[in-house]
């Protein structure tokens, strides 16, 4: 069976540094199914963007993101340049090795390298949507950021900042629980104006968080948008209003079961564009990484990517 010419972009520091140490074994598992692969290692934040662009220009047919959801986000951004795809037929593959491994939960893709390699074999791929965020960036980051999973504003940005400064030696879920606890205690609900497809759904009242979801999960398995689909041309937008500490704790229990929407202050919408502004500095997490702050706009791009294994 013929395979795509594959370049693997590997973050050796993912999985708390285990990816680098296990890479020779992982590579053997991949090459047993895919044949020889080109390998490029990331060396610093945002490096995977340029590596993906270089690989596409060099004739790769599939870019395999090996790392966490943040590495995947960078690879996705490398599929684009100056607001347009470098090669619309380019295929995206994922070998998830991060703290949360949330994106693959939207299409039940395996984490195990040999099993994932078998799913990556062959030349079939399906189109999925991507999001485009226009934000006030953190230092050194772009103000336009593509994403494939979830962008969230409010407590999520604070939590991600805390998680990324917490040891991940205890694994994804425990790391996120520790970071969530620290972030939630530090966070105060913020006033936001929210527009979805031009309709105002919030106009200055305080919100705990807003999620703009293409995929279903974030935070190491929190099913914040259980009805989201990767290929329907729409975001699922979830807003949590002015939650008390007890209400936030209840949401934290329910969200892993996909039941956060049963709470009275949690609302769900569907739409193609989202605008969020605030008189305060609201932090934005994109695909598990702190990316920027408001004001922000989000736009769905239907069929922007070809995903292997979906």
C-alpha cells in the first residue's frame, strides 16, 4: 500500500521530556508502517511553524505532528502563509504526546505509537475545519493564529498559564487539576461583550469563561463542547456566566462527563464568527497554550485541512 511522503515534526520536550528519549522506538514503529520518514526536531517555541512550512515547500505530502496539542497548533499554523494555505492538498497527521492529548479525543485516534502508525498508513484523508483567531498577542507570538481544537477566554487562559508553570511529572489530568485549582483561585469573573454571527449574546456582564470550539475536549479530557464536530463548518460556542466558587466547582465535576451544559449559567451556541471584547485584560488559550488577550475575533474556515485517520 502506497503511503504519503511524510515529514515528522517532533517536539522532544513533550510528554515531560519522554518523547525525546523514546523517539528511536517511536520512529521504528512509524517507519514499519509508513516507510522512511523525514524528521525535524523543534528547538524553541513556535519553531514548528517554520519547520512545517519548509517541509511543505520541500515536497512532503503529510506533516506528522509528534508532540502535544501546542505542537499540533504550531504545525497547523505552518500549513498557512500570508492568510492562505501553502498547499491545499497537504495532509495532517497526529501522534499525540502531550500533557492533555485533547484533540485526538474528537475523533478517537490512538495515542499508542504502533497503533497510530497503522491508522496513518495509506493515502486516505478527510477534510476538517480550522479556526482563525485574531487577537492581541503575547510577546513574540503572531496576532493571527490558526487553531484546530479549542480557543477559550477567561479562566482558561489563567489556568493554562498556571499549568505551564506546574510540573507535569504527575501526568496530564493531575497537572491540569493542580493548574485548574491554582488558576481558579486566582481568577475573578470578567466583563465581556460577545457577538456570534453579528448577534449579541453578552453585553458587559461577567463571565467565568467562553470556549470557541472546533473540537470537543480541552484541559486533559474536559468535554466542554460534546456536540462539536470537526467537519460541520461551525463552531460550538460555550459560555459560562458569573459563576460562584461553588458553581465553578460543580462545573469542574460535570465537564468531564460532557454535562456542563446542564448548569443554568452555562449556554451553548453554534456559529461561524465570534467577537469578544472587554474593558479588562482577558487572557486567551488556544489549543492548550497561552496565546494572547482580547479584543479577539474567531472565524471558522470550513474544510481548511486534510486530516489523516478521521
